[in-house]
């Protein structure tokens, strides 16, 4: 009986290790466990993630690769590559923490750089408003929609909101 229990414990440990990346974070995307900060190259990132939707060029020669997993997905990945081509960091940006960085007065470009490509854009001409939305997973792992409201004339954020995902089957 002790041998069986020890074997099950060892299997559980292996399975829990297999579910983490090299940084010890739970794996949320297939292939991330193959990437290591400071070691992996941009080519490695592209080999795992494919062609990025957008490449943001920084003034210092660094680059940010954007991988939205939508429109039906609930994650957008940003990979920071230094000017020598090494992976500095990566993160899933559709989180409540990142949403908290969206402030009134921000430009469309600033929001796009923080959150990536929106799932959809809707215009409300009578309100002189444009609304971008992203599907995300809340703390209970339910899909919801995060919305950023812009003034159509200035292109500046007027506010944010969150709403139930109209496609979710709860």
C-alpha cells in the first residue's frame, strides 16, 4: 500500500511540474513551457507562437510581439524582445490588473499597445462614442467582456465598463 501511495504521489508531482513553465507559472498556452527569459530568441518565440498579429518597434531597438487569441479567445500575449533578439518577458494582458491601467484621456494607440487587438469595435453615433471590447476570463474563470469607451472626435478614452459575455452559456 505504501508503494502505491508513493507512486501516486510521485505521479501527482510530475503532473503538477508539467503544468508549469520554466518560470514556475501555470501554463496557459501550448508551447510556453519551451520558452525561457534571457535565453529564448525571437525566432524561438515565433516558432512556438507563430506569426505575431502586430510587432511594436521601440525607440531603443527592442520589439513587442502581440498575439491575440481571439476573436473567440480570452487571452492576448505580449512578448518583449530586447534589441539583441532575446526574450525579456511575456505576459497575458487581458487581466483586471491591466484593465486598471486604462484611464480617461488615453489615446486609442495607448490602449491598443496595452491590451492588443480588440475583439470588436462598435460606433454609437448618437452618443458620439466608439467602444472597443475584449473577451477575458474573470477571477472565477467565466468569460466576460471588457469595454473601452472613446470619444469619436478626440479618440480619447472616456471610460471603461465590463459586461457579461453574450456568447457564454452559464
